[in-house]
């Protein structure tokens, strides 16, 4: 049975070291999480899988890693400074603050009082002092999304790579939003990570590319283990689209708290490059942009066939890494009834995402020969490049299997007396999903594992 409540995941994450609330020992910082020893591995594996699919396996995407500190002008011209805000209301009775669109029938969602303030705007961007003066007069923003610097570096990337449209720029990095209602575990946080791709296309081909990217993304989610029958492609109604968007798909997933947005794919037309470009009046922009007397670059490309400059449209598939983490954990979590009546919790993660690929378990932690062979096997297997191989010398084989089922380790290798007494040496290999055990020669392990993990 998969995870049915957020509590199951929160408990597993804390118990086994996937994620903890930030500053837990001081009561916790709301809406901010720290990834633990296994969480950092899973998160890195998710990001590596995305980078591989978006950058390495394609021939039309480059990567970028830009700064978090963002010059004010960037977010003024992008439109964020004037619009990146939530309309809010306060309850005068219980003092709760909530988003105005969460108020039903004029009642406070916390206590039901109808004594509410007027709707006010609350800017969700974090800012911080920049340079030696500490009076707030010179500040920068912590970026609220990773993509703005992809637009501001568009010309540098083109000039340095000679890329031609259609092509994309991918980036993974932290974003910050002072969310009013940070909740549902890592679903809505104040500090989170995004994997964003800006794919630049010729106007007129944009809707075609929207479909291609929707299909590519769905396939990617399936490869990460999500059941597509639990996903919904929400084609945003015209009247609900942002003014610059021609079309947007929200890919939604059945999280423990309900069906909710996992990622967005938006046709943003020429709004972003147009906003940051000089000489906007010469560019026949479709989107309604902010006048920009400060930019020093024309963010356009030359069409050799039509002999004219144009601003590419952009298709943006944007994923929250933390939401990906939560969806993948939700899907992988399983409580299984065993034939002997016991229940086991097993994380059926795809092999490439598993934080630990193989656990090598010496049956007796005080037997020098067994421990030395286990060490040797670990060292040899690491060289295969399959990922993390861990020496698990807790001493109790039953507990070790339970722990590795719970953290999703696909294979356990047990080194026992037979391993050191017989020649050629063999070990027991146990499969997480089937729990089947087989005896394999130590010399065959690297080949076996390379095939198993497709490395
Ligand atoms: P929502 O409607 O849930 O607030 P959004 O439409 O504002 O999300 P975008 O600005 O399109 O989100 O950001 C792209 C992706 O970044 C989202 O689909 C989501 O996966 C992720 N994301 C956005 N805000 C957060 C957050 N506060 N915490 C975690 N992930 C987030």
C-alpha cells in the first residue's frame, strides 16, 4: 500500500534521515527544511537524472549556474517587484494571516470569525543588504525563481556557444519566496530548489514545442517512478492565464494532501527576453513588456531566411526539486503484508534514485576476516561507478535488511562464514523488491552489479 498520509512520510524522513525541519532543536524554522544523510543523496540523484535527460541526452540544451543574489533592476524589469505579491487578509479576532483566495464566505479559515481586515498586498521576495552600508538603502533580492538570469545571460550564452534557435538553457538552483502559508511538508517552502529549462523557439512553432515538452516531461516523470494515472495535465483556462502566457499546462500529482501542482510548462512568448532587451520598439514584441532604458543588450536573434531580427518565444518547463522529492517518496513508499503476517515498509525507489545502491553487511562484526572481505568488496564495487556502496556493520542482519528496505537500497550483500571458508569466495545477494536471495561469486559481483544498475 503506498503512502496515504503526509505523517507516514514525515516520520520516515525524520526516522531514517531524509529530511528534518531547519533549526529543529530551537523549535524549527517554519517552511524551511534540511535534507539529511539520505535526503541529500536522493535529492542529488533526482537532480542528476534531470540534468542527464535535459542536457546530456539532448543536443539542443546548455547548462548554467547563476547567482542567487539578484540585482534589483533584474526583478524590476521582469515585473516581479510590482507584481510578485500575494493578496492577504488578517483575522482581527485570532490574528491569523492568510491568502485572500483561501477565505470562503468571508470567514477566517482558522477560527471562522467574519471580522477580517481589507485585502492587502504582501511582497513575497526576500531582500538583503548589499555592500558595507547596513541601512537598507542598497539591497539585492534573493531570487524568487532561477530563470531570470537565464534571460539576462541569453546573449552571453549565444555569443559563447554559437547556439541557434531552437535551443534551451537549463539551470538547477535555490529560490526563495516568503510564502504566507508554507505547509504540506516540503510541498510549499520558503527556501526551495528549482530545475528550470528555458527553451527558445521561433514564434509560430511555440505551440508545437509545448506539446513536445509536455510529452517529454511526462516520460521523464514515468522514468522516475511516478504512476502517470496519478498525474493530471491541467490545461489552464484562457481566463486564468498570466497576461504574457499563451498557454500553460500544470502537471499535477496526487500528493498525500490531494491533487496539486508538481510542475508547470508555460508558453511565455517573448515577454521575458522582451522585458530585458534594449530597443524594444524595434522588435515587434507580442507581449506587453516594461519599458527598459537600462539594458545594454538586444536580446534578439537574426533570421537568415527572412533577413530580420526577432525575439524568440520561450517554453518553460519548471519543476520544484522538493516537490519532485515528495512525489517520488509518496510513490515509492510501500507497506507490504508478508506471508508470515508481519508488515514491512519498503521504499520502492527506481534504482538510479536510491540513496544507497548496495549495502555490504558483514554477518559478524567481530570477525576480522569477514569484516576485511566486506571492506574489500565495498572498495571494489565503488570502482564500478554505480553510486554509493555502504558498509553496514550494525551486526544484526535482520535489522540491516529492514533498515535497507525502508531506505530503498536495491541490493544487500551479506558476507558470512562460507564467504571466507570456501573457494572461490561467494556472498549472499538479497533483492529489495522480491526479497529473493542468491549466492554469487565475489569475483562476479562487479559485472553483476553493472548489469543490474545499467551502469
Ligand atoms: P504554486 O501555484 O503552487 O504557488 P507557482 O505556480 O507559483 O506554484 P511557479 O512559479 O510556476 O510555481 O514555480 C515553478 C515550480 O516551482 C512549481 O511548479 C513548483 O514545483 C515549484 N515551487 C514553486 N513555489 C514553491 C514553494 N514555495 N516550495 C516548493 N516548491 C515550489
